[in-house]
C-alpha cells in the first residue's frame, strides 16, 4: 500500500530534519544583503523608485487638475490640458521603453 504525501509536507519535514541536524546554520545565519547588492542593482532600484514616485505624483496632479478644470479661465484651462498631455506623453515613453527593454531581455535570454 502506497502512502502519498504532498510536496509541502515533504519539504516541511526536510526543513525540520535539517534544522535538527545543524542548528548553527539556522540560528546564527545573519547576512547583510546591502553588502552584496551590485552597483547595477542599486542603480536599477533607484531608477525604479523614481519612476514609481513620478507616476504617483502625476496621478495626484491629475486628480488636483480635474478639480480645477471647471473653475478656471480658458488660458489656464489650456495650460492644464498641456500639462496633462506632457504627463501622458511621458507615460507613453516610459511604457514604450519598458516594452523595448522586456523584448530585448527575452531575446537575450534565448
């Protein structure tokens, strides 16, 4: 008669077995990840956070401008539309660059 165990059960039992075999590895394991991050990863993370902050700020600007668009004169209304277009064009550029980068990465991985 065969006994069937789920993969999760087997992995949990194996981790428990390893922990009882060598407690030093599990209890004294302290790795400072900031030492092992490459400069390229730091640059990528910085650019990534700048993009996120830019997108959030532009959404906030859209919300604020949508409240004011009915209450302003025609010249300011034109300015609001231009600001909106600039932000949308920058979003489009960011999206196109992201698509190009992802296609390039997929081609390089093959």
